[in-house]
């Protein structure tokens, strides 16, 4: 969300499912747990300290979309809370230094309903360079220079919601193929940093980069 805010996008709608109440609690308590506060016993109020600049200036809608709803179905349930104009969507399980302004400009230039960000992931287990049976080098390079995958950063028009059939619809498995078949899906090629966090190994990798101060996705000042 700080990545999006860095590029000027500060209105968010979050689709809640499993453990949604924990996400609500996090945001409800954010101003108390992040920064100084005033406890006013006279009015029985707890509020951010007026003299301290607030870290974020966002509006966040937290929408219950069901514990078992498909990822496409969740998008459909968000429809009443989405603007009737171009919007962005992300899975939230990957980090990247993708230029969201350039992504949006690419989307608006082609005029289709949907744009996904295509990325080239590093090999999950690294690449061995072999000479006979001897290992001559080891590197974490893209699995294939020609291989592109869906990186999970989208720009969408409201019309994409018409391609979602029901609550069970899967965004990647059902909706994106329909958009592609209709000629309404374009790919923005991002050849810089992108990394998902699906495994303990990937979490450790990203945590190490963050701790060392070398996280490429940290594009914001604070």
C-alpha cells in the first residue's frame, strides 16, 4: 500500500476473507500503534497527537467478501465499492519496484479492459552451471529469458466485472482467460525487481533484503 501511495494512489478497497477480523483490527488500531497519541480522559477519546504529522493520508474500505469466495467472486462483491472508472488491483503476495504511473499510462494507451504486469521470476532453487559433472557456478537468474508470468499488478476498467460469472469464479483461472479470448487483456513487461512470498524460503529472502536496507521494492521515503 505504501508502494501505491508513493505513486499517488491513496484510496484502497480490501477484499476480506479468512481472518478478515484481524485485518480490520490492524487498520482500526493503526493510528494508535503507529505514532504518538493523545488519551483524553475528559472526553474519553483516544486520538493521534495533533502536533505530530500523520504517517499516511489514506481512505481504506475493508469489505467482507466471504471466507470461501473465489478470487474472481471477491472482485464481483467489491463492485459497489469501486469507482466507475479505471482502477488498480493486486494480489498482495508479491513485492516489486514496478512503476505504477508507467503501468497506468500503458493501460490507457491501448484502450483494452485489462492490463497485467508480466515479470520474469528468478528460479526458485537457483541455477547450476555445470561442466561435465563439475559445478562451475551457481546463480539465481530468471528461469528462462523467454518466460514471462503474471506478476499480479493490474490496471482494470469496470467492464472486467462483466466477465465474472459467480462467487466461485477464479480470477486467474476463469476471468483472465475470458478476457484474453475476447482480446481485452494486455501485458505490461516489467523487467526489474519482482518477488512473490509463497514459501518460508522466499519470506526469509525478502526479510534479509529488508533488514540489510537493500529492498528494491521500498520506493517510499519512510
